[in-house]
């Protein structure tokens, strides 16, 4: 395997990891801002109020997007990694 193939595969792997993690990170960001705004408006400073809704929202989005993540990862492995391994 030459250097160009290695770096191209690494670039694709990094991009796939970004696309797979984007829904979870976006939901965590939106939920964190919403809870922070709620805390600022009501002066409620409870630590579990920031943690529990964010984890719940992330679990819901993970459950919904599991098929997308699995299909993306399987397509990458069958299209890129397995041929590289089989080709030597």
C-alpha cells in the first residue's frame, strides 16, 4: 500500500466519523443551550438538570440514527477496507 492510498483511506475514515457523530453532537449542543437558557431564565442551578435531558436526547437520537450509522460504517468497510486487506 503506497502513501497516497493510505492517506486517502484515512481521510475518508475521518470524514465518515464526522458524519456519523454529527447528529449526536448537534442534539447535545441544542439540548445544552436550551437547558442553559431555561436555567438562566428561572435561576434554577441544579446539576442534574443539565445532564439528564442531554443524555436522554442523545440516547433517543442514537436510537433513531443507528441504522444510518451502521449502513455508513458497513459500506465503508466493504468498499474500502476489505479490498485493501484482500489485495494485500
